[in-house]
C-alpha cells in the first residue's frame, strides 16, 4: 500500500538522520546513482565521504567536480533543489584514496577522522571489466573489499557495512541462488597461490 511505502521511506530517512556515510566507487555508475538517491531523497545525514582515486592530471576534487557534479545523474535533483550545489559541497567530502593500497591510500589524519565518525559504509567500488587477467580481477574485486572491511573494523561508530558485489560471484551455480555465502567447488588458497 502507499501508506506502508511512505512508512518504510520515513523509517529509512530516520535511520540516516545525522549519520556519516562512507561511499566507495562514487565515480562509477552504481555508486553515482546511490549517491544521487541519498542526496536527493534522504537529506537528513550529516556528511558523506566519497573515496575518489586520483587520476593523471586530476585531483579527487577535480574529478568530483567533473564526473559527479556535472553528471546527468544529478539533473533531477538540481531541478528539485535550488540550493543543490551549495548543499552538495556542504555535505559531500571527496577523499583521495585507492582501494588497492594499504589503509585505502587515505592520509592518516583523514582516515582517523573518518574512523571516528563513520556510521555507514557502502562499498560499491569494483572492476566491471570481466576480461581482466585474474591478478587484476583479484586485486580489484577480492582484495580491495577486504581492505575496506579492514578499514571498517577500525570505525568506532559503524552501524552497517554494505558490500555491493558483481553479478557473477557464483557463476558456477545454476538456477535460483539464495543470498548466502557458498563454498566454491575449488580450493581458493591454492588458486591464489
């Protein structure tokens, strides 16, 4: 019913009230949509840290400006909220980092501040190149989430850790697949050695 939908939505808004969120993969398709939805629909949180990897010739702030603020994904929100740009600059904090590096490549003082504040982590960073050589695929889609989890273990206020994963993590299985941790039909340690 419409009423239960609004009740559910209000419950979500209430949960995020005054929360600090850490979102990875923000320049990618899915996390960009998650960020837009949070910024447009929830608007009750305190801050959103977004991890952005520096690229040649572009700082994370420059990437935030060019790949996020100017993205078509935010057009609806810009129309709905006249204060959109000021609001986003006030609550979104671009953080320079790299999931393939120790401590996510975040400067130590910034990492400590985040670990003292963050309530929700949404890890949506991944490589969607399904033709990557195995070492690169493992680096991006196996070891990097483990590094984010390691970072999360030091977050003193953490309530929720959300891991967004690829559609093919159980590709050897057929039919209906429940959302449970399954045992692969091979020795993972031997494969990684």
